[in-house]
C-alpha cells in the first residue's frame, strides 16, 4: 500500500497543517487524505484498547467494533463507486455562478475555506438531526451503544449524497480543490474526539470541539438530545444555542436502540420506517412532515417532537452484545481482518483496477460483512451463508489466480487453506444441526 505513517499525517489528524503545503490548483492533485490516515486510525484504535484495559474501562466490544468498522467500509465503498458525484454540483456552481475569483494558492483563501467548511458542516449536521429523511442516513453514526474511536468510522453510505447542497454557497468563490482539502480535514479531525479516555482539555473546550463535547452529542440522555453539532469549532453551538456541557454519565446510542449488526439494516432501516409511516399517515401535509420534520414528529406535535417522548435513561444500562463462544469471536476477527486488509488495498489501488473488478470486489466485501453480521446476531441461517461465502472465495480464487504463476505463492496458498478449512468447518456445523433436528423429529 502507498499509505505511510509520519508526523505530517499525525498533524493532519488534528488539523495542524501548513496551508502552503496542503494547497493544490487542480482537484485531481488533491490527495485522498482519508485513505492515507487509515493506518494511523488502526494504530490509535489499538492504543485506546490497551489504555482501556489498563484503566479497566470496558468501553470496547469486539462485535460492536467489527460492526462500526463494517459501516465505515460501506461508506467508503459508496465513495469508490460514485466518487466525484457530490462534488459535481459544487464544480458546476463554481464554473457558472461564482461571484469572485479567490486565488487557489492564497493562505487567506485557505483560511476562509477552513472556517466556511466548518460553518457549513454545523448546519449540515444539525439538519441531519432535525430533518427525518436526512436523519435516516445519519442515524448510522449514532447506532452504536459504545463510544470509542471505532465509532468514528461508523458512517453512512448515503449521507454525502443527501447533504451536498449545504456547501454550495462556498462555490461562489472558493476553488473546488481548496474545498475538497478542507472537507477531508474536517472529517479527519472528528476521528480523535470519539473517545472516553480524554476527559477535559481546559481552555480549548471554549473554542474547539473536543471529546467531552462530542460525548454529549452521542448521548441519548434527555439533556444530550440535539446538542453539540460542531465539526471543528464548538463556537457555532455556543452562538446558535445548541451547546450543552457534559453533566451526568452519558448513555450512548440512538433513542430507540438498534439491536443488530446487519450492515444493510443499519444503513437502510430508518428509510423503511419512514416509508411505512409515510404510507400510513393521512393527509398530504402530514406526509411531507414525515419526510421533512424531525424524527420525533407526529401529527399534533411540534416540529422536533416532544422531549417527554424520549426515554429517560441513565447509566448504567445493558448494551446489545450477544454472547458468542470464543472460537466464533476469533473466527469473525480473523476473517474480518482479511476483508479489511483486502478493502484497504482495493481502495488504495482503485485507479489500477477496471470498474468490473472494483464492483465485484465490493460486492464480495458486502457479502462478507453481511455474513459476519448474521454470525454476530446469532441468526440460524448464518452458517449456510458463511459456508457459501467461503466456498465462493475458494472457487473464484482457484479459477482466476493460478498460484504457480504468482509471486505471492505462499500467501495465496495460505489464504486458500484458510477458506477451505472454514468451508469444511461450517459444513460440519450444518451437518450437526441437521442431524440434531432429524433425531428430534424421529423421537
């Protein structure tokens, strides 16, 4: 992979960069900063796990972390398939409607865009909580009942395609290349604030969005609802009346917990709820309200619903974390790690693959994530799906990658052995289940 870890990539995590080095004239010259910092994300995740164990703070669950990273893969997969689509409208407005020509290589242009993107993100984020159809996409990010750096990558595959219009005012003067830089940095900055280990940053709390502020945003305690929308600067929340300080211990997750690791349900479940409500509610105005008022709205209620309708929760609570045998957790971790590495390689080398290869690779990743979700949810049909997935990989790999012609002979053979063994394991499991059911019927 081309990604590497350096002091420069660490600085990008905190938006500490030199504008003269991070400015480009053409969009195609702007680096994929998100992909570049992925190895750093993984290192920070392991550091947080070790510190959590040392401090005896159980704020990690293997299943939840796999679920969160799976949603990150879904989000990045959409970007690989439809890259440039959300940016197309920005470029069109800039080319046809801009009212000034700010120089792309000016530090002032860079700083104006820095503030402008963060201001746009505040309203984008706020709208994503206050408009039901936008919340349907954004709720993915709030579906975890744990709060750690893996929660940061639990992202929607659809949100970028529903909220692009919030940045269009910047296109009246900010060059697209400069905008694209700050859009990525604004997202990257929000990674490190998803942690319980950093409690208070002193005077910085008055200006910047910090872990302390963002914990409130992820809470489902009543005092946390619809608060602290900031990206980088918390001053927007202070100005527009949506700021709330951390008080009692925060209970994380959506107000109505999502008890599944199915990636497609996590991404699309609230859309189906909206469709059902839209179909059942009477009156055209009410139907529009289902789409464009808050997720807590109902006929006769205020635009954002009533706070009394929010369950009054307090820590501690029981979180969704199905019990799996140790061997099953190890199995999921090993196979998920293989898929994660494969996806990172696919994303890093996207330009060198044809579109069909990318689509097939992403489809297999989605099948894998679905299968892992079924296993973690303990669905009875999970063994059959996982058996088919392992057999599919072994068959396709055997047909398309003849090992004797490859420079990675040992690695390819090892992977084939892993997937063949896994297929046999689930075959034995299925035989055992069928045998038990058969014996129960004949008794």
